[in-house]
């Protein structure tokens, strides 16, 4: 089997992890990395035994990779990705796909026109605990969904200089929730502002209305502790997920409709439910994502997270920002394909 030639553009925190994983993977030839920060780029290239290019266009010309990971700031996603796609090179673009829906759609159209793979780096989709939770929801073990509560909060990452907390953080869970539920919300209402960062929202509280149930999503760069959690309440039980530890716990409902006759029956009906912590085989979500990307390149088939998936998350994040700006409830109109 011929090795897939891979390059990485942007080797900051996330791009370096892409580089590390490709270096460790079988069937991959890491042909180069590119970064405007020459010191950082050369250090990463040396560590992972590959070539450094300050100008990614020279990398395209000299190395002709089969595929590339693009982990640059979001504002550069469109222009850099276009150059690779036009050169018939498949791309994995770190989330979000683009700065706005118009640019996202242009990339999707261009990739189809040139016949290359376009994958989006919504890494949490590959989190083993998330995969298991989707399976549980799909099989009806929780019954009918009544509510979803998501919390993605923590310290401000100083390397993020071009987007707000909705684009950087909320976009993760917009993708996860819509993929688990299988549809977009009917409407969105959100509040947010910049409390410690001028000119950009650093916290947001978002309500996604799915009709029969709602999803509350809290994101911020203000809370002095990192929390990444998702909880689903259903008519038959409750599931609680920790994205970081990949821990997934289930609670089966013990509710009894009969009126309790005394305190003991009250405790039995409304007391502590039995908790079951599922055995999850832990794995690095990014490694699973990159394996999926390479598979799609080899097979010339769709990746798990497509350009259309990425565009959906970008669209919802834009609507959230529209709601924050206007103070109004925003209806989510189904787009025609």
C-alpha cells in the first residue's frame, strides 16, 4: 500500500498535535509543515523529521502532498484551503470550517468541483464517550428526550485572537447536539458579551429550541476551572458525559406515579437513582479523526464530518451571534439543498 503524503499548515497548539499524530501513524509520509512563525515551524519540523516551509505555496509546488491538515487561524481558512483544493489536494480544516457561511459554502462547492475530500475538524465527534452516548440515544434507552444541558467553560486561550467564544467553543457542541438529535433547532435565543475581552464575546448563554425539548448551552472564557460536560434527560433516564475524561454515566429513572403513602415511599420514588458508569475504551479523538480522514482519502469516500456538517455549525453560530446582537429569538429556517 502506497503511503499517503501529508502536510500540516499552521503548527500552533492544534497543528502541532496533527503533526505528532501523522508522524506516529502507519501508511503516512509527513512531507512538510508550514507556519509564518519560522522559529516554531523549524522546531516542529525538526522534532517530527520533516521539512519546513514558510510559504505554503512552495510546499504545494515542491512536495505535492495528497492531503493536508489546515490548522491556521479561522480567518485564513478560506484562502489557504482554496489553494490546496485547486491543486487537487484533499483538505481537513480545523473547526470552524470558515469565518462565515458564505465562505464555507464556497469551499464545499470548490471541493466538489475539483473532486477532492473536504473534512472538518470537529474532533469531539470522535470522542468515544460521545459515540457511545449517540448509540444510547438512538436505541431509545433514555426514552423521549426532554432536555440537554451543555457546559464548555474555562480560562481564556491567549492564542485565540480572531474569533469570539461562540465561534471557538460553542461550535463544538452545536455539531455534537445536532448530530446526536439528527436535526437543527427550530429557533435560537442567546445572550452574551465581552466581560474581560474588548470587542469579542467571551461568554454566552444559548437556548436551542427543538420543539418538544430544549438545549441550554453555556460557553465562556471566564470560569476559573475547565469544564466540558453534556447531560441528557429523557423519560426513561439521564446520561451525564465528561468530554475530557471520556466518562459516561447513566441513571435509570425510579419515578413511580403512585402517590407515596409515607416518607419511605417518598424516598423510594424520589431518592437517589442507581448510577451506572459505562466502560468506555478511551482513545485520543484527534487520532481517530485523522484516521477517518486518511480512510476517506484512500477510499475517495465521505469523511465522518463533511463540509456540509461544518457549514451547518457555522450557520448556527452566526444565528447565535445575530440573537446576541439583536436581543431577539431567531427562527432557524430550513435551507434548501
